[in-house]
DNA sequence: TGCGATTAAATCGTATGCGATACATATAGC
DNA sequence: GCTATATGTATCGCATACGATTTAATCGCA
């Protein structure tokens, strides 16, 4: 049995993710951020000063992806990277003033995405929860 | 207003897509395929001999991604790439015997994914349609 | 205390994605 | 028929993703 692309749930997720990033692109270009960088900053706006590992657990990325990404954010002056005093294996990521300032400039983005989605907030919330449930099943949780 | 990661529909899609690809990984490793390569072959199993552009419209990728991907599939002996006689701008992608043979070796994959999803076929189908609707809205269709 | 096992980041190699551009062929309008 | 435009691929540069390995620091336990 071979399913065609439109029948595959995996392709629905794959293409919807790309469509979503396409919506974010012009909004994030204004802030000079890429989409994964925006996710990392979202985690830091919620809780500042986190280790690379802690950030990775939230955005589901490992240090092989995060380290270069965080170095680019550091070069842009958005975060600082400092070795932890207690445990020198860990690197703490901290927002700079410029990094905190980006939160305000990004505040309008969720409403833009909601509008582009063409769905009500209720429908979108319900869909989000279903997708999250599927993800957790796939992860074997 | 700033949403936290777990509240964001975009992050649900993003992380679910990664989780899905993680499920496919060991299944596709057996076939020596990457996930996007598998999507392209799925389109070719449905309809052989398609141009780069036609494949791109189905998998939602442009030639900048497809050309190197198709060259790798050609190197593996899975497809052939030949200029069209009528219109030399176009390149026809055709399955080889080895490429067609992969369809049988991939036939068990949908059932594996269904099982890992932890959802019924009905629920999964309904979810797929909702995600597809969201995607089409985001694309501005 | 000392040393093997574990942990946290970083590094390396390969394969996407994608914006921007280049190149070749085909088409349209005169 | 000739040229301007349009179309289909390919190329280039940059930023993810991620498996595998490396390096440095900490921990566990005899």
C-alpha cells in the first residue's frame, strides 16, 4: 500500500510547517531574526538566563544546532553566552537590553498569524492541542 | 502580548513535524532515503516521468532544493534525469527499476506510522484534513 | 583520593530549505 | 526573422537539522 502525498498526515504537517514559516518570514525579517532564533528568544522572554541544554529541551534542538544559532544571536548583540561558575560545562544564555527590547517589537506577531490562519482562536487552540497530542505520542511519551 | 512556546500553534506544528521525521528516520534508513527524498519518490510512484517543476509543485519545493536532491537520487541509481526533447528547458525525472522496487520495500511504512501515532485512522484522517485546511489558509489560497 | 562513567557543549559532515541570481530555451510581438 | 520577455533549471550563500564524535568538567564509588 502506498498513500499519495495529499493523503499523508506527515506531508500535511510538513507542508503546513513550511506555510507557517512563510507567514512568519516577513514579520521576522523586520526584527532581523530567523524562525528558530525567534523560538529561542520566546523561551528566553519567558525565562531569562537558561543553559543551552534547558533551551534545547524547550525548542527540541540539540547543541549541534543551538551552538551556532546562539553564536549568531550573540554576534547580533541579542544574547550573551557565559560559562556557569558552579558548573563550567554549562553555558548560560542571557538576554541583552536589545534582546529584551525585541519582545515588544514582536508583540503584534501572534495576532498577525491568527488572522492569516483564517480560523477562530477556539478552533486554532483545539487544533494545537490535537497536534501536540500527536507529537507526544510520536515521541513515545 | 507574548505567547509561551507550548501555546503557539506554530511550535506545535514545528515540533510535531520533527517528531514525525524522527519516526520515519529508522524506516527510511533501511531504504537509504531521506525524508524529502521519500516524498519525491511517493510523487513518482503515483505518476512516473514528471518534470522538476511538476514534482516541486507537489512537494512544495523549488529547484534550488530539488536539483541537488534529485542529483543524489540519480547517483543512487533510483531515478534518471533527462532533458525533454520538445522543451529543452525542462528535465524529466523517471524512476529506474531500482526506484520502482523501493515502493514495495516502503509499503509497510504507513502502517508503522499509524501505529506510532497512537490515534485511530479516523482521528488521524480528521486531523490531517484540519491541518491541510490551515495550511491552505496560510498559503492565502 | 583517584579514576572510570556520565554529562554539557562544541565540532564535523551531510542534507535540506530558501532568497537571490544566473543561464538557457522558448515564446510573443513587431 | 529578431529581439524583449517569460519560463524552467541550476547555482550560490546562508541558516538550520541532526547523527556521530570530541573535549572538558563533574560525579560516583571503591
